[in-house]
């Protein structure tokens, strides 16, 4: 059975990750989660916690609006 997305993928996170030259493993490690969990969050199968969202803003040097396209 295929998993259902909770929301659209976070394309901006992928873009900032590429611009920062960080691997999935690098970002997952910074967030304290597995690479698979990070993939599921970016692809829209689960959500980032508020703390993880804040950590992403620090990691990429971007605002929440930029990262999550609010």
C-alpha cells in the first residue's frame, strides 16, 4: 500500500539544501533524525516539528517564510 502525502513536498527546502551543498544525511543529522525520516518530511508524508523548522532556518540562514513558502 502506498503512503499518502499530508501536504505538497517542500521544494524550497530541497533548493536551499542544494545551494548549501548539504546531503540528506547532513541535514538529517543536524535535525537529529534519520535520513529516511528527513526524506518523509521533505516529501510531504510527515511534518516538521516547530523546533525542527527553527533548526532549518538556522541551518540555511533563511526565514520560515522562505523555507516553507508561507
